[in-house]
C-alpha cells in the first residue's frame, strides 16, 4: 500500500512551491493529498481561524495529475486540521508543509505559517516536515533544486529511516543542485526579528530586522550559517517551549521570595 502524504503551505494553493513539493512526493509513488490556504498567509505563525466558518473546495485539474487537492478559507494551521479531520479518511504517514517562498531560519520560526502548519500534525504524533527555499519571495525561480532536495527527505520517511513523529525544519539554499555541499543538522540561530519601520506620525509597516550582531558571520552549526555556506539546513524542532535549564534555579528563587 502506498504511503500517504498530506501537503500544505502558507503561500496559498496557487504557489509554484506547493506543486513542486507535490511533484516530489508523487515521484516516489506516494498517495498525495494537498490541502492549502485559499490565499497567501505568510507570517501568520500557528494562528487558527476561529471566528468564521471553514469551507474547503476541491481543486479541479490540479497542476500535478493524480493529486487530490483542496483549498481552505483559513490559516495554514487550520488547513492542516481540515486535511486531517475533514478531507482524509485515515491519518497520513507524513505531513509536509512547503515549499515556502523564502527561508524560515533564526527567530523567524515563531512567525512562520509554514512551521505553524506542520506543528498541527506534530501535535498529533505525525512525522512532520516544514520545507523552505532561501529565495526572495517576490522573485520567480527554477524550483528544480528545491524539488529534488524535498524528494530526498520524503524518501527518508517513506523508507522508514526517520524517527517516528520527528519534526524537521528544512531550509534549502538558492543554488543549483550540483552546488549544494551537503546536508547539515543544525540548531536554530537566535538572530533576526521584525521591527516597525515608521512612515508617519501614527503609521508604519513591519519589516524583517537584521540578523544582528554579526550578519555576515553567524555561528557555525546554525541554520543561518548552513544556508550562507550552501548547505541544506535541517533543524529538529519540538513544540515544548519549556526552558529546562532554569527550572531548578527559578524554583529556588521564587520559593525563597515566597518565604520572605
């Protein structure tokens, strides 16, 4: 029986990256279902569509033949929930979110709709991948490199080589496939942020801040370093935000404060 893959994204169902990912998965002989947002929903993180009715619509004649495809009038995370509970009859073996137009590295992860979509399946114990291409989101590119790299990761899962329920954030450098130096398992850099660019007394826009303090020399072993040096970055993620390093020290401090 072919492996079942659910695909979503945050760029919307018309994004070429979504269909490059669908091609990568169908090339492996998998049963592929696409459930993606109706519109571009970049930078919405893991937000859910709670204040309106969700509707999902079948996509007739999708760009990739043989794919069961739908779009949803909701956020990326909501689209995944619709896929899991409203479209599919059985739980998928793998959820892949992407291929995003632009990298999701450093502190950007908390705002990423691509990562937010994959979180919903990770919460349910499903192996989940968030895949992004380090390109200018406004540019048109050749998706061959991203498609071929995505197929490598999907193949690893369907052949049983990935730990069950693992959650991986994958970023692919914008270079020809032959120029990629390899795959590095990385930690997420603590760099990059959004800030307000003031454009008037009471108005402005949010823009990405610089990867301070040394944008040209990120620490080796991080996702940013890997992309800058033409490696595919793979960062294992977890949904538990607990900072275990400070639990004991904070417990002692607050217990002492309570007794004072």
